[in-house]
C-alpha cells in the first residue's frame, strides 16, 4: 500500500503513517532539534516505548495525558506515543500562570504530566494533587523520561473517528481557558489537507512556534506523519530562523504575522538563500496586506494565509501569490467547508451584508471539555438543524466570494450608538510613515459610553512622532464617530506567545481618568 493509499482513505491514524515511514524509509531524518536529530526507525521505537509505558501504567483510550514543556524531540515522541495508545494529549503553555495550568490539569482530568525543568520551576509547589510527573529532559522535575519508557511494542488499538485526539486550551486572555476537544476525525482531515498543500516525503518543515499551539500542531504533526523532516526551534529568533532555513533547505513553514514582520525588518534577510521554499503559511492573527505583498515579493515560494479556529468549522485560504488584488481578504472557503454570516439575532444576513462568521466542515471540535453550556454558546444551527461553529469574528464576502475580516465581536466599540470597528482605525493609522504597529481599544467615556483609544509603536530607526500630532493626523482621516480620544506611545504591544495582540491588557493599562473625548 502506498502512502497516498493510506492518507486518502476515509479515516486513519497518524501513528500508522509514522509506522509506514519507519518500515519504508527508516533512515530518513524525521526530527531535528538543536544539534540532535533522529531518523524514522528510531523515532518509531520511541513512539512504541511511550505507548507501551502508558498502557503499562493503566491508561486506556480516552484517558488524558498533559504535556507542559518546550519544543523537543521527546515532546514529539510523547505526542505520537499518546496517539498510538489512544490517549488524548493536552499540551499546556509553560507561559501560562500556575493557577491557569492547575485549572487546565483539573478540567482535563490528566492521569499523567510530562514536563521539563523550566516548566516545572515555580509550579510544582503550587499545584494541589499533581499527577504522576515525567521529566522529558530527564531532569529532577519528575521520573526521567528515558527510564520511564518501555522497550516493547504496545497493544494495538482500534481508534474511532469520534475519540478525543487532543485537548487544546484557549489562551484564557478573557477568562479561564477552555479545553477544546478535537476528535480523531478532525486531525485526520488536517493530514489530508496538508498532503494537498504539498507536504510529503521530501519536505523539510521549519517549526518556529511552540508545540502547545494548534498553529504548530496543524502543520508539524501532518508534516512528520507524511514523511517529511521537521526542524524544531526551541525559541524563535530571526537570525536563527534564517540560518536554519538555509542550512536545512526548508521547503515549508507555518509562521504568525508578527514573525513575518520581524523577518522582513531584518537587515540580513536578503543575504540568506531561501530558494528551497515551496510554501509558507500564516495564521493566528491579522496579516496586513502590505506585509503580505512584501513577503510575496521578497521570499520565494507560495504564501498561503489560513483563516479558521482551533475549534474548527470553516476554513478559508488565501493564496496570496496568486491573488495580489485580494491581499486585504483572508481568501475563500476551501473545498468541503461552508461559511455563513449571521446577525445578532442568529439570522443569516443578506448577500453583501456584514455579520458574525459561522462555519462547518469535517474538521470540527466535539465541544469544550466539561463545559456543555459554553459548547452550546459556540454552536449555531441553521433551519435544517445543521451544526456550525461560531467564530466571534465579524466579516463580509466580496463580489468574488473572498472573505473580508473585520474584528472580534467583543472588540467592537459602541460609541454614541454607533458600531466602530477598531481594525478600520488601525488600518488608517498604520499608513503613517512613522508607525510600526498599533492597536485600538474601546475605553469608558462619560459622554459616549465608549470611545476609541490608540496604542502606537513607533517605527524603529525613525523619529518617534508626538502622540498629539498622531492624534490630529488620524482624526483628520477617519469618520467623526471613529475619532480617537487619545494616542498612547508604547515600546511594544503585549502579545500572546503566538503573536495575538492582548487588547485586554491594553485596556487594563488605561488610567481611570481619560483625556477629553474627541469631538
């Protein structure tokens, strides 16, 4: 049976694809991390060892194993070992607070925790009822991973499409993180889509985002299962990324927009040979049209922007290199995916209208773990009873069916009865030659209820503009209801580890007494 015979069957297991690679291409390098690399034969043995150890310790299909560590080969082997045993894995962010990590462990009901020295520091002492802990780096953080795994073949399992494959926890920037249960069916569609996007046996994927992020998993897991080499970065650094891309002749990479911004701003970028790239992907945050155009112009290979949610539902793709006149959009829904727009009452909007984006596809979450009410809030059903996932994003389709993204519904500002979209103000402000990046949030206003306030990062190497000059400049270029009450100059926008601007933190920085509202 060929690899494509396995991949394009209606349902399958990524673990079986790793086994196929080990049998047919044992000497192919599977993973690289730092100066360490491992071929598929050795990696498959590690996966067996993890699966057999989980079974020895009494874990069954459907049980949960938590992983909180930094990118490493043992981390990836643990993921695939969980898959081979049918154990759902939940990757936790080391950057999350100990309180949030404890809450996630409790919600997931994790039977075992894999961690490393850095992620365990300052956490173990605060955690009540920590499960059996295994140290992926063989440190004192737990039972050494190499002593824990078993040199044996695990018992076979019969995975089902609705089994939980993993739990991915939301960022928790607006409250306690929610555990998104992604079923096996959903992850299998990611493999099939990756094959269609050119991942394969001769691909080299440079992974520059953390393994606890779905942004990474949706790319790196299929890339490895399809027989390519995955180069793991422990931490993103512009110079290191460029050197690794050139050294390993990277063909694919998934990056978030802030990483593209930093790469394009590097004076060394054009000195590196990136000609092996076939496709670069982006997701996770707004990707400005001007930056897309620069990436297409200066970086060989396709540029594909992905729009979707960790919860699943509809997915759009913009092949930016093919549609230079559509860079202000996030593309069209891909084959087999359906997206609609609804108003605040849950009624579909008329063609050409603006509304909340809802989507459906074979790739959809089962729900939020242990939170049935939150799951129901995230669902929308059409008149025929068909289930869609609500995105919380506002958008509209243009005349060619390309989706133009607005803001998160929760980020919309209601000022004097008018709906104001921060992205419209941000787009105008970004055109100022001295503005590197900006974010607009709504803050309380006695006169208007809410009013826009802009946070601005000045362009590096230039003369920082005066805040009042920027305020006059932007207010001359936007509608009367969009005028900002103030401009605050800051050194950097607060971001999540995968590059999302944390607007909640900006709102918390606003002093109680605001300047006079814009007229």
